[in-house]
């Protein structure tokens, strides 16, 4: 039996909670900051935190005393959100937690706020090894457990998803938070097209926000823009979540973060998982928005694993990335799965986007981009047709350059169908070696030198045999002369390696060395810039 009192205050919500592991019961008290206009102002949020934290903590202490007796005897530990978040707010929370820990002579547990979103979903769902989509104000990323840490499989390269919606609603003149207002107005709107930006496992929201603002200024009904925002932004999040399931072989998905309260996002994720035969879980609303309950649950798990910190080492970490945390409370077994034997026997495989079937005797592969029930029909049609054309065109273009790709025999863009030469004996993820990774680096450099990107160069999109390495699935590729786009290709490949293999460092070094030999060193310099730009990096 473990009881933990926790304090949360990363940005706008002052919250305290107590978790009793025996009853699996969480008592939460919260007091959210509501700005008069605009978004969250750090100074005002800190002032709110300074006045609200004592009252929510006192309320929870009263509950502890009423239910269990003296807190000194009833509690086992004090947990607090150590980061990421606004520095002034985190410092107030950290000070309160240290004071309680010292006064009650209880161990202190420092919790990563983003991992708490994941772990509350895993705890409540009883899932064993889920992928997690975190969709909150300041964040949007997809996490998967591998080799002792939660790895960032995909993330926003600019603003968080909630902040993207808030920027539009502030432009319209609506008060914070904007997400619920977008949801309410979208119910009466018609879909309008907005930029759809998925780069492999990552996504970008800044262009969508700018386009939405411009549409509003041009007189497009705000209800239609809100509908377009929901259909576009949430389809991007759902697509990358499906890519993460496909990349890792996982069959469980949990949702975290305040934006997860949106019913359309939950509907999309549920539909996607249903189509894949995967399980989906979204916690109740009180565990989706910022709250101390999730901090208390993870704090209890960490305490039971002896993962506590001395008060002297409990400095808050505003840039606390989830992949910086050693996950002491789980085994280090890899979450990576491979294609099942039954799939090989039926010569049929389901990827993130398409169904692929093999005709063994003819050495032909038939690929069909399937309609996605979670996407708006017009968006779905546009993406399927565009990506089918891109895949055929860029596969053939790469082959003319000397890049190893399959021959394209036939294409039907309106039906999303392609016919290819069958190449390789397995994908790179099942048979990864340094020489094969070097081949990928050299072949991507050749594509970039010719002015186009692959778009989704993960190990699942590389086929290998004893003597050759092929690039496949150029559906997210496009022509560009932007160094940033080339660097994103490298970022996607390295992120996929980090989330799926144990010796990622050695492989990444070999990949970059091969790329540098064959390509432009400025691309690697830009890659370093992208890495620094990642959320809370």
C-alpha cells in the first residue's frame, strides 16, 4: 500500500492530489488560472500559482487527515511536477514540495509532467506497452518505450497543438483557452482546406495557424475555419500515431494532454485503432488536463521503485524532455515487434497507410492506399491521390539517379494503387547493420543532391537482401531546394533508429558519416539546428 501527495503547477493549473494505491483512488483539488485576455502570461500565472498552491495543498491535507489520520503517518512520499513548464510556476511548486517533504520527513519524488500523461493512461487502461500521443497546449509528441526510456518517435517542430489553436482564437478575439471554442464552432462549420504538414514522424502547425488567420481576415466563416482546423490538425496527429504503431509493431494507444478532451480527436484515434485492430484508451477529462492526480499516480510508482531524490538535488527543470528520464519502474525489454509469421505466410502486410500484397511467382508487389475513415472524405481523397502520384514519380526519379528502388510497373492515382517490382528479403528494421545504414545515408544524399526528399525514411521503408539496400515508399516525398527539408529526412531516420534499436548511437554515427561523404555538409549542420529546436531541447 502506497499513499502519495502530489503537487502540479507547470503552467496554468495549480493542483494537489493524494493517491491511495490500495484503493486505486485519487482525490484531486485544482484551481486554474484564467487570463483576462490573450494567452497565458508567465508572471500572472506565477502570481496565481503563488496564491493557489497553498489552498489546494491545504484542501488535500485535510482530506488525508479526514480519511487516514495524521499525514506524517498516512503518507509515504511527496511528489511534484519537476518539468517541463514555465520556470516561475515550477519553482513555486518545487518550493512547496520541498517544504512539505522536510516538514513531514517524507521522501521526495520529481515527476516528468509529460511522462505522467502517458503513465496515467497506461495505469487506467491496464495496457502493457502502449504508444502515447501527448496533445497539450505546449506540446504534441508521440512516445514509445524502448531500452529503458520513453523515446520521442515524433513531435511538433514548432508550436504545441493547443498553442496553435489558441493563436488562431486570439486572432479572432476569443479568450483563453481556445480549444473548447474551436470545438464548439466547428460543430456548425463546413470543412475548408488548410495546409497539411506531416514530415515522416514529425509535424508542423505554424503554417496551419497562419493560413487560418488569413482565411478569417478574408471573410471565410469562422465556423468553417474551425472545422478545417479540427479536421486537419487532428488528422495529422492521428496519422503520426498510426505511423508510430506501424513502426514499432505496437497494438495499444493511449491519449494524454488537455487537447485530448476534444471529442473529434478522440473519435479519429478510436476509428484509426479500430481499423488497425489496435486498442485505444483516453482517460477521463480530469486526467487529461493538467492535474496533480497523474503526478501522484506516477509518483507512487516511482517511489515503489526507490526512484526518489534528495531535496538538495530537486532543482526544477523547465526543459525536462521525456526522453531524458531513466524509466526505473519498468523492465528494459524492447517494445519493438517484427512482422508476424502469419503475415509472411499470407504474403500480405498492413502498413501505416497502405495494404501491400505480394505475388510471389511474378515477383510483383501490389500496394493500395486505403481510405481512412477518420479523415474528412475530401482531405482523404486529396492525400491518397497526391501521395500515390508522388510515390510513383519519385521512386522512378531516384532509380534514374542510381538509387536502389523497385521498378514501378503501374499506377492508378484515383484508386490509390501502385504495382512494383518485389525487392529485398526483409525490411531494415528486421536486419539492421552498419553497412546497410551507411547505404541509406549515401542514397538519401543522392536524392537530396537531385532536389527532392524521401519524406519518410524509416527502417520500415528500407528493404534489404544479402547484398543490396533499397529505398521504398516515397509517398511523402517532394521536390525542394530547402536545406531544412533535407535535414528533416535525416532527423526522421535517426529518430526512428533511436526509438527501435539498442545500438542507435553507433548506427547514427555510421549514417551521418556516409551522408557527409556523399552529400552536403550544410545539411548535417541544419540537422543539429533542428535537434536544438525540438520541444524543451
